[in-house]
């Protein structure tokens, strides 16, 4: 299973509707997403600023998280979704180790 950070921004119409009927929909929607995709929402919370909601989702693969993102976007209440893959500590160490074998030509001049 892979971990992803999802950050959502509501449309202005969704925020106006929520102001008329305030309720915490994180638990309900998280349960629906989990049940329909086999995923697990490990953490969720409301935010303010660029994004209105943040979720940490554990799911099978990129295709599943993309499907969740598409479904949320298509529903009309969400203006944007930003999805960031999260690495475990072991994956991070493996990436750092592998990074030393990567060769490329940087655009920065040598000093």
C-alpha cells in the first residue's frame, strides 16, 4: 500500500452551501472513499489558506489515488485537488542511496 497527501480546495458555491448547512463531512466522505476503493483515510482535517481540506490516504497504487482525485474533482464541490506521494522512511533512505548513482549534467556552472 502507498501513502498520499491529498489537499483539496472547495468551489465558492460549495463553501456557500456549507455555510447554509454547516456539518463535518470528513468522516462520512472518508468512509465512502475507503469502502468504494479499498483505501484507508489515515488522517483528515480542515485547513485555511490555499487548501480547505487535507487527507492522508493509504491506497493500492497511483491508479486508485488518481481515480479518487478525478471523482472528487468531477463531483462539483472541489475546485482543485493536489496529490503528493509520500515515501516511508525506508523508501526515503533507498532513494537517497540510489541518488548517488544518478548521473546528469546540471545547468549550474562549476565554480
